C-alpha cells in the first residue's frame, strides 16, 4: 500500500493541472468513485465477490481524495462494482 500512496503524492499535482486545464478550456470535469450500494456488498457482481473487492458506501475508499478537490459544480457519480 505504500506504493499506492507514494504514487498518489507524485501524480496528484498532475491531475489537478489537467483538471484546471480542462476547466479553462470549457471541458466538463466529472468525478466517479466505485462503491457498493449496500454496506455488506450483497449487490456486487460475482466477479467482485470472488475477488474480495468491496468498498462500502461512505467509507474512506469511496471518497474522492483530498488531493483532488472537487467543486459542488462538478458532476459526481458513484458507480457500483459490476454495473459500471
């Protein structure tokens, strides 16, 4: 997991720059997070159940990171594993 956070620290400023460039050009920026519809994950597809990939709604992993701040003006969609 240390690799993940290190890469986030390195790439987040580039994503912010890309987002700002898109906004300046009038390109819509949309945020998406993957999360289950239910806390116990019973809505997940078989693939996700087998892999053990489960992100409960409202959990830390279901949030857009603070390094990639979004505005209330930006479209935001919560995708569910197996349906997106």
